[in-house]
C-alpha cells in the first residue's frame, strides 16, 4: 500500500474486477480496470489507468462499454529513512466529466512490515453535460501490514462534498468508504492475487439526492511487478 522512493526503476501492472450487488433502486454493477505504473529512480512516478464496464447489470462481454481513463504523475520525496511525502496530480476523464485530482500523501514506515499513509485530495469536476461544476475534499487513512507471503490492508475514506445534496443522509461531510484488502505474494511466477471487501456510501433511492446507505463492494485482481 505504501510507496517509497527506491534506487532502481520499478514498474507494475494491476488488473482488477469489481462487483457491487443490487440494492433498492441501485442496480448491480460489474467494472474492470487495468492500471500500469512506473516509478523512476529519481522518485518521479507516472501511471495510466483504463476502465470499462457493462451496459447491462450482468457480466455480459457482448455489452461492454468504456469507463474512461486516468493519468497520474507523482513524486516521492523521502524526508527520512521512514517518512515520505508524495505530491501528485491525476486527470480522470470519461464521457460525462473531467476531474482534476490534487493529492498530498504522507507515508510513515513503522517497521519493515508495517506502514501507515494519510492522503489529502482536492478534486474538481468539470461536467460535460452541465454548466455546473463541482469540487470536493477527501481524506484517506490507510495502513498495510505484511505477514510472510500475505499482506493485509485497510483504507478509511472521509469526504467533504460541495453540497449536502451529494453527501450522505443530508450531510456534506461523511464517511465514504471502509475497505479491507488481502494480497498473496508467494507464487513463483511473481503474480500476486488480491481481494478486497468494502462498505461504500451509495444512493439506493432514486427519489432522493445524495447517498442514503452503506453497501458492500467486492474486488478481486492480480498484480505483477517487473
């Protein structure tokens, strides 16, 4: 989960499938994404993420659609052997909007196996189908712990929306996500399978604005570094 500057180049692939079950007026959804990133020896990192989904609420490969793409540039500034700051900028684009994301992440390495991150994000969305743009602030507290060939993580996300109409239960400040993850790195091939389970604030009532319920989200995927 934590990324620190290294003395050598590092690149990785991350292929992930996501499933959100049906709840209320919210239909079930399958989504996929492929993330490719590279970290140079000087601490600069670049990444590209392509996303796709499905026109139906099932996993129908004949009805796939683009989910947009995201590009990101970041820099790891290692203040001490155990503390790293990472400023970053990401451009997330799809058919309905372009979102600019400005991040600042602090990583504290507590031991060789345990790290904690705190990330602040400012997001600004330019809507293509509306003249009304929006913005948000977001905090993510994450932690990862390695035990042998297994790595476990938690991500807690808190959001400050522009208005209560896009928040949770009439409040523009709300807990947006709690996500648990597990990863296995013991395969000789170098591929690392992983799984995630999260509870996400969702809008399950089409007659109400904003989020009204916390619903489960399941993710599985594989990673590879080279």
